[in-house]
C-alpha cells in the first residue's frame, strides 16, 4: 500500500488494537443518514427547498435528475453535502422555482416527485440556493452484523473514546471508488473552474488528503488532542474557530471535555492565522 493509499484508506489509529469485528453496510438500510439544516425554510423566494429520501442513489445523480425535472442546469441545483450512495439518506436540495424557459413546477407538486432510488418528501419556498456545508448536523444509524467482541474489551474501548474522542479523518468516500478522485487527469476535464465538476472532486479529495496527512502525523507523535499556542481551535458544534493565544486552565478544561478540539488544514484561499510549530507542520 502506498503512502497515499494509506492516508486515504487506512490512516493510523489513535487506539489499538481493534476491539472487535463486524460486517457493516450489507444492506442500504444498515447505514442511514439524516441531515439537519439548522434553519427554517424562508417560505418565499426564487428557489424551492426539497427534502429528498434516497436509497442506493448518488447525490450528484439525484441533483441532475432534479435539474432535469425543474428545467434548469445541474449547476443551479444546490445541496449541502454529498451523501453515501449505498445507504438510505435524507438530505436537502434547492432548485430554482422557475425553469430557464420561464415556467415552473408549483411548490406543492414537488412532494411525491420520484425517480429510481429517490423521492421528494417535503418542499418549501426558499430565498436562496443551498450552499455546500449549510448543515447543523448529520444523524447516523449504523447496523453492525455478525459482531464479535469481548464485552469487557468493548467497555474499555468505549470508555477511552468517551474521554479522548477519535481522530476525525476524511473517510474513503471522499477519495472516490478506487481513489478515482485523486487522479489528477480529471482536472483537465474541469476546465478553468476548479470548484465544479471533476476538478471540484479532485480539489476536495486533495484537501482531504492534506488534512489526513497532518492528522496522521499528529496521531503518530501523540499530540492530536493537545492544543499549542498559535494553533486554531474549534468551538465544538458552533461552526466557529479561533487562534489560541495562550494556554490557561479554561482552555485545558474545555479541551478535556472535547469542547475545544484542535483543527487541521483545509487548502484554499486566504490566511489561516496559524503560526508556530503547527504552522510549520501544516506547511511542511
């Protein structure tokens, strides 16, 4: 396994050895995800906010199906994030209320609209296109089958994870089937627009790989759950970060409660504000 394959598919664990074994995702219903937006539909506007339940369907494919039904370009369809194909997921999309030809499907008529593997279960008028990342939370239900584990060992592992958390690596789905999203030749098919199409998938995968590389290094040296001066910390559950200027009892206490975890690099424009040892690691 190459270094890239290892970072994408099997990054180092914070706690070893494996406490047990089980089979996952034997059936789509074994992996369920429900998005929570964290805001209410506007009730009016130039877009329609659609809640869609899908099974064994790819998010991008569903978006294209909705675009076709709405008479708009695929780019005009908004969604907060990609969801697993081999699963049952409930997620939100937006489509323009009016087609490019000037017509439009009434909001109420979207409810019940369906295709192979998906169905619209709710629809609301809304004022804007749904941007990526516009989520409060994802809720998961995961079924483990043929589970094998010593009960005492599992109890110890659960207690450890409750205290330390787990390294939040980007998982294999970010990198595509057989790591296809890391194939740089896909950039050529994306033209000059690095945020869309194949180029966007490559950019997202590369950001995930960089994040995994930095986190893997910190896991191996044992400081992945410690904060340093100059590092950017995350306010858990509040989608906000700040640069740590000094380490005090309050910072250490909140870190121990998993309320103030460290962050990792996400390649993009602008300065992160990170400095010192962590900046050297992230840019090295």
